[in-house]
């Protein structure tokens, strides 16, 4: 029986994780569930899974949740704040932690789980983007098992040899990172300048939270994933090629020097990588329908359009620049995406905000989590000021 803490239980990944866990009550129990704004959903999840703890962000939410839990006779203890998130991520009783908080808010609790040597199911790609070096050092130091949940990275993980350590020593020539191309594939920048948040969030193949949906539409998600892959698999950006594959059936591929290319295929359903991560090195039912190749009939591939989707290039440049460039990129993107979702800037201005922030700040080499958060803060205030300036 494995005891699991789920950071970001109320989100899209959180719900899919609980769906998988509910299929295997003999294997998994829930130690803690955390959430931010959807308190009613969190209360229902606590009622159903009876965790020992639940964590929200502030005292007011904690008091509200407490009343809801008392009303449905749930004994779960309510905590709040970052310290509490770290506690439930690192508690001695916990075996595995699903890191599924969205954005920079996931960094500190995920790192707490890493430092405690837990098995990490990593959905929160932003923590690797922000602090990849520190993160991977901490994984090595604590001996924690790191399982990528992002579907592309999970696919690559599945296609790598079991003894994988360094690309050079395993005959790997390239990682091919799949991208659906998002809802605006084939569109020009002019066409994208006037799209609404709902259009940007209408992903053709995946149902996800709003932030990652906008990132998928701008290809920033692929950029963040490129940085994530560099850290996870110890490769440079030049060893990764983005392959636009609109059907989202091949989730990524590994190319070897002998000419072999291994791919992982499946229906676009996050319960597959989640079940893989939970059960690894075994496999178990994820509730996902069998892939029907005859129904799919064809698979298409094209190059990414870096001209109309500048976010991918910005991310790739930030990866090459190193230091705190990826953390700055990530922070500026979070601020810009929120401003777009709030109707304050246009979709194509997201890249403009990120570009302006990266070129307006001096890059540093953060050597601690505090230093990373300092870069993050600086980038957020620069982006916010820039947005105020361009807002129409
Ligand atoms: P979501 O918006 O649906 O859920 C986010 C979760 O984080 C919620 O439980 C929310 O309560 C919590 N949260 C948000 N802000 C918080 C804060 N400030 N403090 C504490 N908790 C907070 O997002 P999602 O789509 O489930 O994505 C979660 C993470 O997984 C992201 O990093 C995303 O990039 C990654 N991911 C998601 C998918 C997907 O299919 N949804 C695929 C790959 C990777
Ligand atoms: Mg992905």
C-alpha cells in the first residue's frame, strides 16, 4: 500500500490522478489533498478519499473548508500556507507525491518532497524550468525517484533504455518532442492577434487547466517542455527536435544512432502517464480506452512555425542562455498569460511581454532556491509594469 500526497488535487491532473487511484484502492491510499480556490470540490474529494490532511492557501479558505468538512462528517485535518504544503509533501508517512500545482507556486512544495527523498510524479514542469539545476542536484542527493508525468517526457522516459544516464553513452542521437500545434496551428500572427481566451483554451486534443491551455496555444508549453527535457534527460537544446503532430497519438520519440526510432503511442488521456508513474516499474489499468489505429488511420508530422509562434524560440534561447533566463521566461509568461486571460492584453502580446522582460533584465546565476525566487519576483514586477504600459 502506497501513501500519496496530491499537490493540486482540484486541477485537471489532480482529478485524473484521483480517478486512477480510485481504480486501485488495494494499492494506494491518499495522505493529503491540496487545493487553492475550488473549496467545494476539495471538500467532496476529502469526503470520498478521507485523507489525513488537506491544505489550502490561507486562513479564511481553511475556515470555510472546515465548515464544509464538518457538514459532511469528514475528519480530515485542515491546514494552510506554504509551510503546510511542504509538511504534507515531506511527511514520513508519505511514499509518493504528485506535483500538480500549476506554475511557480509548485516549486517550493515540490522541492520539499524531493529533499525528503519521496517518489516524485512530476506534472509541475515550471519547477524544473525555474530551478532545474538545483532540482536535479537535490534528486541525486536525496535518492528520490523522479517520474515525468508530462505526456511527452513520460513517453521519452518509456522509450529510453532502463540504464539510461547520459545521451552519449546510450547511443541516443536525438529526442523528438511531440507537439499538437494547439488550436491555432497554421494561423498567422495577424489572425492570432484578435483571439479570445476561450478560443485559446479550446485545445483540439487535450482537456487541461487554463494556464497550460494558453501555453499550448502559444507553443510556450513546448518551450517549457524543451527546457524540462534538457534537465530530465541531461541533453542540450540542440539534441531536441520539436515535431508537430496534430493527432497527439505519438507522445514523443527517441532516435538512436543505429537508425532506430522508438515511440510511445496512446490516446491523449493523462491517466496513462499518471498510471505509469504511480505503478512504475509495473503497469496497471488506467481506465483509458484502447488505442484504435484503424480508427485513427493516419498520422501527420510538420515542423514548428517559429515565426508566427515566437514563444518557442524565446524558450529555446532562454534554455541556451542558462542561469536564471528560464526562471525569468517562466515568470514573465505567467504574468502575461494571466493578463491575457483577464482581457488586458492580446494573445500575441504574451511573447512581447516575455521578450521585453528577458531583454530588460540582467541575467544572473542563482545558486539557491531563494535566489531563484528573487529572479522570479524581479521578472514578475518588470512584466507587470510593461503590461500596464501597453494595456489598451
Ligand atoms: P489546473 O489549473 O487545472 O490545476 C492547478 C492546481 O493547482 C489546482 O488544484 C489549484 O488549486 C492549484 N493551485 C493553483 N494555484 C495555486 C497556488 N498559488 N498555490 C497552491 N495551489 C495552487 O492545472 P493542470 O492543468 O492540472 O496543470 C497542473 C500542472 O501540470 C501544470 O504545471 C501543468 O503544466 C502540468 N501539466 C498538465 C497537463 C494537463 O493535461 N492538464 C499535462 C502536462 C503537464
Ligand atoms: Mg506536455
